[in-house]
């Protein structure tokens, strides 16, 4: 059994988010609980709450289904979720992700954000799974992002997409992040033989980092990408 949240439920510094299959005590204590359908809308509400209240986001481990990419008014590409410009240091913390040995199938000891194949646009236009909010000034917006203990899983490796598009983040730390673009077969567990998943196409990118700044520190610790 993995540890409970890092802070007590009543801690004013945190917004708590749970998945439909998070354990019962996690769902009972969460500010937002996803239903397993279009979870990206609930995730976005939790992030917007963090922006409005100045709090950080804590995500209980579970399976979060991203069923669509959406147009946002900031001029950036379509995305499942946009991390708002907080004009401060913003933390997105997954409850836990223990790393040991070669992963067999999708990890269930962390928040897993799964972009369903049906969410991909048929016009082939490039989309993002998670991205930072775009701004006219580029990344010079005073926002810093610290993200840790997260798994982002794309349905395949044959679409022009970015799992984490963080060009509009002024200072960035990623800790214990796994990005996977293997196919739906992983739902049944990754077993030998691996059916030779196709090579990623040009434009299928795991992480896009800060751009255009002489002062944009980036710190990556245990960040892995498979199929990008």
C-alpha cells in the first residue's frame, strides 16, 4: 500500500484530484473526482481552481481518460489540458510512482493520463496532450512549473503530437516522469514478443522545453520517453 497524500486534506495549499478508479478514501477526500469519461475537463477545472486560489495540484494515483483535445483561446495548438500561466511557481505532484525494473504494461502506481485514440483529430493537425498556456510575450511570463510522479500515455506513435509542450514555461523541473507512445496492446500488459511497435513519426515528440530565453533553467530527473 502506497502512502497517502503528502498534505492533510484540509491543507489550504493543495487542490486534490482523484480518478474514477482511485481508492475510496482518496475520492472521498478529493476536491475533484473524475468519472472515467472526458476526464480532461475535470483536470482542467482543477488547474483553473489552482490559478484562481493560488494553490498547488495534488493528483491521486489512478487512470485518467483524456477523450478529446480542445481549442483554447490563447492561440496555442489544440490540447487535452492547458497548464495556465500562474505567474508564480506551480507544482503538479502525483501521489506516487515507484520505479524498479523494466515496466510490464501500464503503471498503476501513479497518476496515468491516457489519451484515447478517438481523441486524435482526423485532419492530422499537430496537437498537445499537456501544454503550457501561450502568451504574446512567449515564456517571459513569470511562470515556473514543477511536475513530478506522472505518467502520460499516448495511444500510438503515428500521430503528430507532443505529450508535454512546455515552450511557454519560464522555469521548469520534471521529476519522475514517464511518457509512452506504445499502442493499446499495453492495456493487456507488455509481453514478449512486443509485436514490433512502429517507429515514431516526425513530429511525435515527448517533451518540448522552454524556448527563446537566456534565463530559462530546466532540470530533468528520471524522465523517460518510449515511442517518441
